[in-house]
């Protein structure tokens, strides 16, 4: 602890709907040392995150963020930059920055932590004007569209706005300029291993969803969106369903930030395959620990960009055997090859074979489950996660400088270029 007085840390969120980024915020602010930190969460609107913060006694405020125009337009098969949108969006961002800056003054913020792409810019610019230290917590990949302009702009802003950058996976760190590497800390996400634990009773969830007690349940938890790969899981389940009449498939989640086109596609696939009674899509659930307790096997089918995914960590902590597509975000959680059963990405046949082998082999299920639980407790408990984050926050407060590589002249030029 660096001081006898608590430090006010303002977390600037880009959404209030509950996705992985928002859950990581909630888990962190709930567990920060209250004698050292006063966390405040700022959201652009009311939603599940604001309610969850209030339920946990966490101070939360709503400050609207501008609805930006698309910064690219489609011309044929290509997407090209839209200069008019860039100009309009810059003006809107400037107005939002001034609003956030006023709030930071009112709450006497000692440190700003930004979450989500828009918040990195808004929070970073507001903090810069006040010379308040800022940490970017980057948990999403940076778009490579429009000839890499987004990535270059992000890298430029990252030189001047934050003091430190936390990323939740090495693949995100690799997207950023090499000159920033000394200021980047990779901290994989964490979960409450006391909440997500083996031995919970999922009977009521099964009864509610009309799943027979004797069934083995293959489950998946995540946003309903194409890159989460639920369609591959349904197709793989169809390959084994005939030989395994006492196996059900449970897909928990909702589109959240997307429209329902993909969800309707999944429902149609289930109907076309004649699996309506055996594949359940009940939507988003708040009782995540109990839902995982209703599962016997967890299938992780993201096909790209998922870094230290909380759904996968929660399944590990719950002691579920895991079959996973072989992406970097899954491998990064493993200490040994025996902790997950890995399958080539998007290979429906291999996914079906892997699920069939886990369904048929109780010993394999038990060994995978024990290995996953052990890894979750030793490496990804929320208290370990909190301690790692707190170390970075203390470092930034101790250094007390503004900007990673910025000189006073560069700071002035960057602010002018961004029209704030």
C-alpha cells in the first residue's frame, strides 16, 4: 500500500451489457482491497453491469457516449475510409471527453482505467487533459480492416494516452507496436474459484430446461455470435446424437452486442437436423455457476480472437472436462497438454469424435476435469488476478508520469491532431 488514503480509480466502460470484458470489470472491482482503493465504474448507459455493481455496493455512474458513424464504407468487396465520418466522430468524441473530464474532477480521480475501444480514447484523452494517470485494459483485438488504419491509429494513440497497457492475451500484445512492449503487461483473466467449483447442484436448472436427470449434458457458454462457433458444435453434436440418445446439448447465451441473425440460423439448423428436443438454447442466464453445474462436458468452440475467455475459465474452475478448438486463447490457459482435449479449429468431424470419446469414457472425463480445476485454482483465481492488476496500478501511481513515450511537444501535437 502506497498511501494511508484510498486511491480513487475510475473504470471507464464502453458497454453496460454483460460480455466478457464487463464480467472482468465486475470481478475486479468486487475484489479490490477496500482499504487501498475506491473503485468507481462509469458506463455509457444503464444495464446489467450497472445493476450488478449496485448490488455489490460498487459506486457506478452513467455518462453517455456518442453513437459514432461508421468510419468506413463498402465499395464493391472493399471497405474504404470515410473521411466525413472521421471528422464528425472526432467532434462527438471531443464533446464526450469534456463531459468525462468534468466527472473525473468531481470525483477527484487518482487513476483512470479504460475498458473497450471507445473508452480507451475517451478516457485516455480526458485523463491526459487533467494529467491523471491512465491504464488501458485492452481485451479485444484491433481491427485490421481498411488497410490497417485502425491498428496504426490505435498504436499511435497508445504512445501518448496511457501510462501502462494491460492485455489479457499475448496475441493482443503482438498486435501493438514493438516500441510499446516495455509498457505492456499480459495479465490473463481470473474467476472466483470458490463460486465456480465442483459439486454444485445443477438439478433445478436441468428441471427448468426439461433435461432428463440421466442425460450427459454437453454445454457451451458465450455470446451467440459467429466467431464463437456454436454452429460447429451443433453440427458435431448431430454426428454423435444417434449413437448417444442420452446426451443433450445446452447452449447458454444471447447475441448481446449483435442482432439475432446468427441465433435464428442456429435455431434453423437445430430444426433442420431434427434435434429440437435435445438442443437447448434458453438465452442469457445470470446464474452462471448453477448453469455450469448442470453440464457434464464443456465444449469451447471459438474460432478466433478469444483471449483468456471467462466462459472457459469458469468451466475449468467448475471442474468440467473440456473439449476445445485449438486456438491461442485456449492454449494460453494450459500448463500441460492433458488439461484440455484440443481439436483443429472448425473441424466438425474431429470435434464430433472428441466429444464422442469424452462421452464414452468416464475416466477421461474425470482426469480432464481434475486437471482443469487444478490449473484454475493455481493460476486463475480472482485473487491472483486482482493482485496482478493492483501491482500495475501501484506502479503507475508511483511513477506518476503522463504518457508512455510522450514529450511535452508531442503531447500538444497529439491533442491538437485529435481536436480536443
